[in-house]
């Protein structure tokens, strides 16, 4: 009798969730903005706690640093974010790179990518983490209440790759019409997290964390503008 591994089972889960929908190709979407912070400025970025964010020099380049995290509010959700104002999108591809400062021995360490952010109680986020669990390494929805895991990968089965203090490439893709969401880390061809949800159809993108510090750089945003530009 043939024994199938975890990867095979996870592939079946993804195929079952998206039986007739190929991976979205966002290459046709127009380039809306790009940012590498080399001018030393974070113009266009709107943090929820401005004093916690700064542009700093690191290894010969300028990066956008989250130097401190916020306190948990009434809704259980990430505490720190900075939004890219002026680019409220429907369908999009958001790419860049990130580094988490927290000791890799902390399993729940994270960096987050936000999207379709409408207000502090209505947004999606990708929680890239060092472990896969019910609330770690997920795609989360905050819709006026505590965050809810919406990705199809069962807790413990998603690929958790934020396990060191190195730079990691990320990509988050969303097709607003179908609600298909795909999140990638390091491997830009096979997503680590997938979901389908149309609760929020538009909003801003951003970066941040639940309760860790780190830095970000080299952003590119392709997409279709929608909603009220902020």
C-alpha cells in the first residue's frame, strides 16, 4: 500500500478548494506604485502609531522599520500597521521583502501583510510566521470582530518559513471578482496560503506585525483601483 505524505495531502486540499480556478496571473495589472525608501523618506505611508515607524540604514540600503509594537485593543487583531495611502485596490499583486527581528526560538514570531484595509476593524492580513497553527501562519479576516482564519490549509499543515533573521521575499495576490487570495514567501510560484473570500472587496495595502518588530523594503504594487482613494 502506498503511503502519501503531508505535501500530497495538502495539494489535494488546495485542489478541492479551487477545483476549476487556475492560479491568477496578475501580470496584466498596471503598476500603481513602487517604493524602496532610498530617499530616506516614508512619504505616502500612514502608520497607526507614527512614532513606532522610521526609515533607517541597514547593510548599505534604506529600509522601513517597525521599531516597536502597539498594545492589543478590544478586537483581537494585529496591533501595528502602516498603510500605503492613495492606492485603494480591488484586484492586486503586492510584492516586497521583510525581515523579523524577534528571536527565531519564538515560534509565533510574525510579520504581516495587510490588504483591503478599510478601517481598523475591517481588513484582511497575511500572518507569515515561524509555526503553523490556528492563529499563526494564516490569512486572517477582521470584520468588526476578532480575527478569523480563512485560509484552506488546516492548522499545522501550512508551510511556515519565517524561521530566521534573514530577508524573505513575499507576494500577496488577490482576484477581487472570484475572491481568490494567494500568499507566497520565498517561493514565488507555489503559495504557502490560499483562501477564497469576498467579504471585503477593496481597500488599502500595508505592512506590519501582530506583536513583533522588523523591517520591510522594495515594494511594488500592481492592481486595479477601486473604492474611495485615501
